[in-house]
């Protein structure tokens, strides 16, 4: 996987048909998705529950490209090996999920995955300043995590601050929450390269009618061009 800052759209399967993840992943990739974003929630760190490493392993063979696993769980460390074994390319943990994010990031890289750190809207960029040489991705939450379809919270200034902090390191900036053709250009212009979008990609489409997925992905991409 070579590094670049080109725009990447990462549909979140939180908005997909939960009874049909394999076909949904294949459909969004066929319709132009760059990465597939997989939201893991534990009902403890966030007020919602999705699925765990077994489901990630089941989905993996249906994804040709990057599988981007966003862990909204606490604790994180006991489960890192299982998500790496499931075939996650990126494993992202929240800086708020425990007292030892540095150890968590070491463990993610040690398990052979790329390491991401996510920041809730209430967490300042400075919270990850000491971690820049330990991460491959910084995820800026633009909603409070837990649910799809929420309203975008403007974190443009934080994105710009992180972009400066990253400098010439090979670290992606990912935006997660409320991304639409209206909000995407704000964060893209501030320095983000990976845009997660759940409801804005899946709306109007289905596995049997996947063309709207492509229209929705192109609408976000074109808005940033
Ligand atoms: C929020 C998740 C996001 C979210 C994105 O807790 O981490 O990935 O589902 O969904 P939309 O794009 O609908 O805000
Ligand atoms: Zn997410």
C-alpha cells in the first residue's frame, strides 16, 4: 500500500444492510469506493453495539481494497490481535478509550496492521501531538460517535492544526461523521484525504440497485474537485 494524499472515499457499512455485508462491500467497491470503513461499537465506549472481529473476518474476503476498522470500544488492547487476524489493514483506536494510547498504537503496529488514532469532537488536536511518529492515520470525528446520519460538527480548524502537526510524515487525515457533498470540501481543503461517509453514500441504493451508491460517491468527489 503506497502512501498518497489523493482523495479517498470510505463508505461506512454502518449504513449498509446488516444482513448482507458481503454483497454490500462488493457493491460499494464496484461503484467507486476507495476504502471500506467498518465501525465496531461496544455499547460501553459508545451508546450503540454493532459487531466484532468475527464479522470483520467474514467481511474481509468481500473487500478487494483497504479494510479500515474503526474501534469505538474500551478497552481496546485485548482485541487488537483478533482484529488484525481478521484482516484489518487499518485499526483505529480512540485517544479517549483508555490511559495508554501509546501502548495501544505500539500493539496495533506490532500485530501487523497500520495504526490509527481517533479524536472525539471535544478532544483537542494537542491530545495526539506526542503520537505523530506512531500513527499512519488520524481520524477526526465530526459527530459524537455511536450513530450514523448525524449532523456534521465543523472541525475544520482542528483538521488544519493536525495537518501542520503531521508535516511531511506519511499520515492520513480521515474525517468521520456527517460527510456530504456540502461538508466534504471544507475538510478536504483543510487537509483531509480520507472521507468516511455512511448515510450520504448508501441513501437511495441497495445491493439490487447499486447505481445510486456510485452517484453518491461521485457527488462527494466532484464537490471536492
Ligand atoms: C459514527 C461512525 C461513522 C458514521 C458515519 O459513530 O464512526 O463512521 O457511521 O456515518 P454518517 O456518514 O452517516 O455520519
Ligand atoms: Zn467510523
